[in-house]
């Protein structure tokens, strides 16, 4: 079943290529210190086209006038190496397991490329990558170009990512299922974290609980570094230190999401450490939440991220003006982009195999990419009010709030894939009063 998904994708890539060869390398192990490695995470494009989760592999798609084929280079079986670090699929089983036409030992790559590249003008690859297999392929192409008796060696390098990121922008039902599964675990983790947080705990204790729940439910990885930010730490946008105390009366911003089969979830919630929002915290929180609900409501085919961005800037400016954080007329505040000081980032981003899926927001003609069914994006309005900013009314200083959900474009509108993660003040306070063990 899964195999069909990947074969179909490979066929689709081939159908969009002119004659030529496409090369997609896997990730490789990365050293963490001396001879120990970081946990392995597959390269997203390679996984998208193969479903294969080993390092040191390369997928080759080749197309000429008469036919096309898919070839996988991978590590050969090695009982000694497998005894140390785990089983390998091996060359013999690769065609049956992965539906590729041919499979070869990755160690024979240079020699095989010498056979597979001649006769093709176009080489599709990540032209910016310094991946060692791609560099070797380029070197082989260069050698071929010096061999006068080899006709038509590859010299047109075409950026394959442009094609792949457009394909990946439209999610298939299988992909939506993976994101939903990731979100079902992420939901438990956020609820447990809201319930567990108490004054005097360290941020990393909450991080540990979140990541324990991810792992307990079988998620292979976090989709990004977990952020647990108490009080003013929420105003550091990528705060991943998570080393401070959670204090009574402060808010706790958590941005955390797990992966399921390499598909991301990306959720932010902000909750009161002591279990109840103060008056000022609640006013700001509900302003942001109300803006988020309005932005989500506007999501439908034909819309664009740029329109959502403009809407978010207007709505959040209104919130800040109503609370006395920004002063002046709406038009003037928008014109001067005064909101940027406290809402400096985008309203959201595409999400899929990468938490920030790689497709741009404008097409080749500079036109906004319009929303279509099957796209997934986050909506994450926020207001950050640093403790040391004298322009902010004192009662709001040191508060940072972001609310983030993952939204699927449907035929007529949208589906909030994370609708069941507590968000209203009542829902959040109710969860805060519960025993965190109920969510494990
Ligand atoms: N967690 C990363 C982001 O929200 O973009
Ligand atoms: Mn996000
Ligand atoms: Mn996030």
C-alpha cells in the first residue's frame, strides 16, 4: 500500500521531467561528539519519494524517449555492521520492498553513474546542496564532459526542489492521516504540560514530560526543538534553553509538536502557571485568540498567506491599540508598521514533512500562491511584550502569548486539525486544574 504511494510519486516526478536523470540523496549520520552520532532523521524529499529510512542511499530517476526507470543505491548487507547498529534492508530485497526497478550497492555509485548518466543532458538535483553523493555525481558528469567519445553528457543542472516542493504542498489523504496522528499525541502532551506546570518547577521538567509523552506513544522524533518559556522568556522567539523556573502568576508558552512517520505537527499554547489567568493576561490572551479565530475562519481556497498576514497585522494592531499598548490611529499604526515591534513574525507557514515545508509563498511570476484543497498551514498570531520596554503599560510587561494551530485547506473551506487542543480561557483553566497523569 505504502509502496504504491511512493511509486506513484516517483511516476509523477518522471512525468514532469524532460528527458534526464534526477538524483535524490538520503540523509547521512551526523556526528554529535567524537564517534557518537545524532539520532538519524531521513531527508524529507528522499523519504517522500522512497519511504526508505536508512542513511547512505540515493534515489535515481531516469527518463529517455523510450522509457523511464527508478534506481536505488543503498548500503549492502553487512552482518558485522548490523550487529553493532541494526538491520539493513540490503540490495537483494530493495526492489521487492520498495518497488524500485533496480538496486545497487551505494559503494558502486561512481561506476554505475558512469553507465547511467551518458546520453542525458539534464540532471535534476538540489543545485545548492553540498551532499557528497551529489558532488560525486557532478564530478562524474564533469568527467564525462571531457570524454569526447561520450555523446551528450549531462550539463543542464535543474533545481529539482522546485518541482518537489510544489508536489509536497498538496497533501494526499495518507499524509493528512500522518499529521492527524502526530497531532493526537501532541494534544496529549500539551494537556499534560498545562496540568503539570506548578510554580517552582523548572521549564525543562515540563519539556521532559512533553517529550516523554511523544515517545510513549511511539513518535519517532520531535518535529522541532521544544520551547517551554515561563514569563518573560516567551518574548525570546526561539527560546529552547528551557532552564528557568516557572513562577507563580506568570504565563507559560509551550511550542511543541511531535512527528509521525516524518510528518510534523506544530502547536503553541500559552497557559497560566498558577492555573488562572490574571485580568491583564486574560485580556491580551482573548484578544489574540479572537484574532486567531477570525483569521482561521477566513481560510478557504483562493485565499493566500499574504492576505492572512495583512489580516493578522490589522487584527493584532487593534488588540494592542484597545489595550493601550500602541497609541495612534489604526491607519497610522498600520502604515508605520508599529505592530512589528511586538508581532515581528509571519502569521504561519506551510507544514508537512518539514515543520516549515519548503514551498515558497509566491510563484515563478511573483504572484501569491493561492490556497487550494489539500494544503496545510499553521496560524500562529502572537504578541510579545518584553519586561524592559518602558513604552508598554506596566501591567503588560513581561507577557508573551502565541496561539498556534494546524489548518487543512478543504474543497470549500478549511478544517482545523488541532481544534481539540484546549484553547479558550475556560478550556485551558479546566485542564490546568486536572491531574496531568490523566493525559499520559
Ligand atoms: N515551532 C516552529 C514554528 O512555530 O514555526
Ligand atoms: Mn509554526
Ligand atoms: Mn510552533
